[in-house]
């Protein structure tokens, strides 16, 4: 089981209860716990705070020890990646059965997230380099979301743009990286059996079929 706590609303008691229950059942080796505000020892009081420096932007922020690093950084002007406020912490994955996920603060759908996972899936399942160039700015009154991306045949993101604005990205792609995948797992000539896929192209939707006698 994997659980975590929100960086702004750390449910300490709940996480403590999880740990106690798993320990009672002798299953601590199967529990992975993440705490954004860890209790290292002592009486569990907050830290003393201090200066936080973000290396890439060189922005410095101050926290009194009770304020999360994410909040302190944002107040200092840093643009920091996060997912917890949008209902996903980038480590816990669930199946969306209907509707669409939305940023509860702004109402924006998670279109960049879906764009990236689809690009990774397509690159891997076809064992090839994938280059997706995304539009930025506005078109016909609609905001484009940018985030062009280059994905390796392994499904790993090699490089991507970082915003919804115009950007140029480049990557030195090793074309031979796909060779092993094309010879093994995704050797379509050896593994594909089109004669068994007729239902996929012969029908446009699900149909109820009689149960086998």
C-alpha cells in the first residue's frame, strides 16, 4: 500500500494509525509511507525554519518552520511543480470511470497530464521515437496548452517544453534504441494476428451477444 499526506494539510494522526495497524498485522514490509512533514524524533514539534534556496531559479524563500516549502516557494515567486491540489500526487494512480479530472482551484482539466501519458504510451507500444509539436497561444478563441515533447521508444520522456508558451526543444536521439524492442516485444511481423482482430474493425460499438450454452 502506498499512502501520502498533503503538504499543506498533513494528516499526522491518520498516517500514524496506518503505521500502527500495519505493524500489528506484521505487514510493515508492504507499507510505503510518504510524509511531506516528517516527524524525525523528539516531541514532534515544528522545525525552526530558515532560508530555502531553489537551485535552478536561485530564488530564496523564508519559512518559520510551520509553513510548507511549496507554499513558501510560491510566495517568493518560484514556479514549483505539484499535483496534490489537483487530486493527484504523481505517485498514486487510479482509474477514471467517467467525467474528467479538474484542478479544484481553477476548474482546468488535466489536459497536459493526459497529453503526456498518451504520448508515452504511443511511443512505447510502437517502439519508436515520438515527437509531438504542440500549439501555444490562442486559436479560434481557445487557449492552446503547449508542452511539446520528445519521447523515447522506451516510453521515457527525453525532453519537453516547460510551459504553455512558445518554446524550442531539441534532443540527440539514438535511433538504434528501438532496435531491441522491435526484435522482441514489439516484433509485429512475428506476433500480430490480424485475423483475430476482425471484431475491432467490423463493429463500431459494443454489442450484447447470447451467453454460451
